[in-house]
C-alpha cells in the first residue's frame, strides 16, 4: 500500500503527545456540545489527559537523560514528536524518493558521529534501503507502527527504542 501525503507535510500529529492532548481536548469539547448530559465523556477525557501528561513527562525525562540528539527513520513519520522533544529526525526517504548517494553518506556520518545503532522502520515500506543503510552503519532495524491505536504506550515504546543505545 502506498502511503503518500504530498507536499512533504507529516500528517502523524498524534505522535506528539502535546498535539494528542489538543486533539483529545477538541474531541471532548465537540462531544460535550452534542451530549451535554454525558458524564462518561468527561471522566474518560480527564483520565486520558492525566495519562497523556504522565507519558509526556516520562518521554521528556527519558530523552533529556539519554543525551540522544537524533534518530534515523525510513519514512519521516515522527516530525512532531522530534520537534516536541528536541530531537532531529533523519529520514532515509523523502516524498517517496530514496536517498541519493550523497544523502546516504551524510546519514551514515550522522549515525557514526552520534553512535546510532537502530533504524526505525514502518512495515508498509520496502526494506531494501533500510537494510543497506543498516549494514553500512552496523545498525539494527526496529519496526514501529505510528498508526498504532494505543498512542500513548506506542510513544513510550518509540522513545525507548530511540534512547536505548
């Protein structure tokens, strides 16, 4: 399945817990206008908010404690995550295009300079480029699913992958 977004805009805003919090708040506001008598929505929303806040502080602490500055990913699906936690997302693929020899050289240099030992990878893409780069930098390929339904735990998982060298 081809997964295209055109114009280079990363649509995966929920990979940022701060964006997720805004999405949840907007959803809650809309639902409470539709169903003003439902106490269920309110308690679920409040519990989810607390869960997001908690996860957000774990991610912040883990990232800053790890001193990791960047990560390599095949398809740039963690743009907002990277922005919110002060990391650089180094993508192998841009708008459906494989990296040029020059871009590959730069990525391999970043990996060596920063001792990056993993490449994040989404299963819907072909693994060829990923394996080539992984061999060149002696890195392991770790599959992630930015579309996972359990967004909060998925974000914690991705954080552990990025920060555990």
